[in-house]
């Protein structure tokens, strides 16, 4: 018996629906590849530059520092953005302000315009001081930073989990 066109079309359609459907993973692999690259690029949160000469104190602080000017105070020297500015012995011998640090910060302030509405807060700066840094030197660095327009001062510390013993 001869089948009509409609019957042939229906039979063909039923055969196609009955066959096990294959899973096409090409689009899924593309999405995962893009996701992997995105996560690799954005995985690093803002981390403060590390220096073996500086041993940071430990804190329970939850906030991560934002990306800004970093002043490192080691046993031997004071560095701004990784560049040596003055030795700690010379800085300790100076008065209320450290001249070389002030010059460097004023230069950086001239290159980094202050965003509108942030005049009252000032420019942000992160100070990384060795835990054995004398408070008088740390106070001079903070005073010099504030006079140069870097009023938003953060002190870098190592984060410890709550409940751990302090050092």
C-alpha cells in the first residue's frame, strides 16, 4: 500500500523524535572557557605590595585596602611606591616633618588629581610599617602625609582569623 505524503512526513518525524538526542557541549565549553579567563583576570583582590624586610602587625580587620599610594617603612629606609625616598635614621633625626617624603608626596599629589567631592577626605595613602617601627617615626610619616594632602590614612596589617592567639 502506498503511503500519503502526510503519513510519510509523520513517520519521518516520529523516527526523528524516537532517536536519542545528542548533547551539544560546544556552547557550554565556550561559556566555561570565557568564565575561566574572567576568573583568572579578576581573581586578585587588591593586595598590598609585600616586602620581606617589613613584618606587618596582626589585626582582626575585615576591610581590604584599596589601591592607592603606599609608604613602606622598613628597618633601613622609607619607600614610596617601592622607591627609596629617605633612610629611617635621617627621617628620625628630622623635626615634625620629613622633607624628602613631603617632596615625593607633593609630586604624587600633583600627578593624581583629587576626584570631585573628595576634598574633605583627602587623598588615600596606605602606610606599611614594620611592627618594630618606633611610634615617633610612624607619627612623623603620618603627619608628613597629612600635610601633603594625603589625609585618608590606612595602616596595613596582616589579617588573622578571629579566635587565634595574638603575637
